[in-house]
């Protein structure tokens, strides 16, 4: 195996030299953590994992002018080399099955294995969206039963199941709102969004053709009700409010906000990504909300991260239900289930704004979410929300003497604890603390969000962390907070124990080098 490494590493030189590693190895491996070069650097074009028949190169091409002129440039590896390459890379990764993943707002909870087992049952796994309806009654039954649970838990009128992520659900909800306003001939142009909102909220409103305006927060970290009321008027189509909000606080004025918005002729969108904190305890429908997405991949434990797959059903009030997208599942009098598609539009759903997806949504996520719900039961869901909130408050109170907790005095938090960088030594930032957390064996928390807190650190333990696990995290955080305050220089170059030391992230994001080229010579 060719051991030349494009990153410039040569045998005999330490790999993570940034911390002046004391015991370099000639291979670059650190005990059983193996250093791994790029696939192009370890492979060579004459090696194959399978025996291919000899192909003469002088056959007349059938590709016309598209015939390849040069070498194809693929890496060549045997099967064991390939397996080891990817296994070694995978060991440098971090996941929820490995340890605590305190990313605030993301709800990285354990994905129960029972969910996975059910999702892999052949009847669910092999189902195809174009199968005849009488052969997929069980799958439609799952969608229908999950819809029933979501409607019941939220106290809403109906649910659009097809959106495939939180942001997609936001778009679905805002398009329902736009359709409702258009149906009454009311061309409103502005959507109000709190300063602390997730970036997807204003992006969704802008994508749907609205201009957005900030609603200020009060000193407690909640929406300033008076400022909101003062801004309401005939040009405001909707407000988009996250509840619990991204400062980890419950918006206690939600009902008053909804009433004021409705009185001014607008509609209320609630970002329900944080429903994990309140499921089984608060019904958004009782708070006057018109549309709210639920991230099944957060609240109901379906796996996510790394870009998918998500699922973002949107619950709707009576005012918005007629505008919901197709398709949806409907139960006939004889108990059979059918899918209402576009062809039934006139008959069934004349006001629908259209559709969000080609088919019915994320079946695999529906199956997992329903399994989670049924295995918890109503009381178990309520308990999960309570435990998530308890865990976050434990972290808040265990860290607030060493880390600035801007809303620590606003009362208990919900399912996430928020800190800022006030008090760090000159030149030390949240980023440094987060990098130190990697050395301590934790995935960093959400950083620099929400924007309303300087150097924000948003920590969400979820209900699935044990007390022992949380205590270890608290110990690491206390030590790192102290080092950031004391100005411990070693923190500025952390991580020191990761396979790669501190990266130039701005460069990697702005000018990524995504193609490999043959080294010169
Ligand atoms: C996660 C999240 C979203 C977006 O959800 P995606 O599924 O990632 O598109 C929106 N708002 C809040 C508050 C979130 O936490």
C-alpha cells in the first residue's frame, strides 16, 4: 500500500504536531487509532476488488464524441483495503450512539432500536409509493394513526403529513397562510419574526414572497408583547414564533400574542421544533396557533443529522385546514383507507394550495415516530418532556456560577440551557471552549445561536442522557469555562487529541478544496 500522504505527512514525523506531541510514532498511528490517507493516495488504478473480464481498448466506441479521452482517474483498492479505509474513517466520526451530543435546538436523543426494527419489517421497508392502494392499507394505516396522535397531542384540527423537514414544514404552513389570505382577497405583505428565531423562519417567509421584520425581545428573553402589538396592522400577514423559544424559554404570552394577531387580521405560525419540551403538557391549539410544524426527527426520536432524513408534518387550525396540501389519507365508511390525490381535487379539497412532495412523505420516519409514540404511550411522552426539561435545568443550575447565564434569572428553562461568553479572558471565545470540549470527548454544543446572546452556547441534553453522563459533561464544562476565564493558552489551539487539530473553518467553508489532483512529479 502506497503510504504517501498529500497532507505532507512523512513517516517519522508526528501527525498532530501542533501540541508538540511527545511520543511520535513512525506510522503516524496513535495506538489503535489509525491514521488514514485519502483513498486516491492509498489506491492504485491496477488494483480491483473483483475480477473483471479483459476489455480490449481498441474496440470502436459507441459513445461518439463523448468517448473518454484520458484516464478515468478512479482509485483502485482491493475489498479488504476498501473496508478498512471506510472503517478507519468511520472511527474518526462521532455519533449519538457513541456519546453525548448536546446540540441545542437539534434534540439529538437516542434512537430506540425498537423503532429501527419496526421500520425494517418487510411490509414497511419494501413498500412503494406507486403500489395499488389496496396493497398498502397497512402503510396508510400508519400515516393515519400517526396523524391522529399529532392532532391529539397538539389540539389542532388537521395535519399535513408530507413535508420532509422542519424548514419544509414551515414553508407548507406559510403557503397555507398565504392561500387563506389570498382566498379572502387580503394581500398582506409582512411577516413578523422574533430576533431569536431560527434562520429558517425569515428564510421561509422571504421564499414565500413576504418581507420580514424583527420583533424585539424583552430583558427576560421572551417576545416583547407591547412592541408586537404596536407593530400589528393591516399589512401584517403572520407572526412566526418559536415556542418554547430558542433561548430555551416558554413564551408565556402566547395566547395573548395569538389573540392580538387574530384581532389585527393576521395568522399565527408556531415553529414547533422544540415540541419535545412540552408534548403531553401543552396543546398549541389551545394557544390560538394556526399552523405549527413538528420535527419528527427531533421530538419523536427518528435519526437525523448529516442532512437527513427529516420529517416535518404541519398541524393546522380550522382556519387553515381547507388549504392543506395533497395528498392525504381518508377513511371511507367501510373502514378502508384511501389516498386523496389531485384528481379528486374538485370533489374533496377545492382550496388546497397544491402539494409539497411527489408522494406521501417520509414513510420510514412515520413508522419510527409512531413506534416511539406507541411504546411510550401518552403518559410516557409526558414524562419524556418532563425529564428533558429537568435535565436542562440541572445543567443550567450546575454551570451558572462559572458560565454567564443571560436568562438564568428568568426562571426555569425548558429543554435547553443557554449561556454566553461574558467573563472569558481577552482573546478567548466560545469557539475555543467548544474545541476544548472535543478533547474532553463531547460533541460541541450549538454555538453562536441564538444571535441575541453574545458567544451563545445552547445546550440540550434531552431526556435520554443519564445523570452520570450529564455529570461528566458538567465536570468538563466547568473545567473549560475556568480555562477560558483564566486565559489558558492551550485552549486556543484545541483540539489536541482529535485526529486533526484546529482547522481553518472559514477557509474550508468559503474556499473548499473538493477535488483531488495528482501531486506534481
Ligand atoms: C431544527 C429547527 C428548524 C429546522 O428544522 P429542519 O428539520 O432542520 O429543517 C427550525 N426551527 C427550529 C427552532 C429548529 O430547532
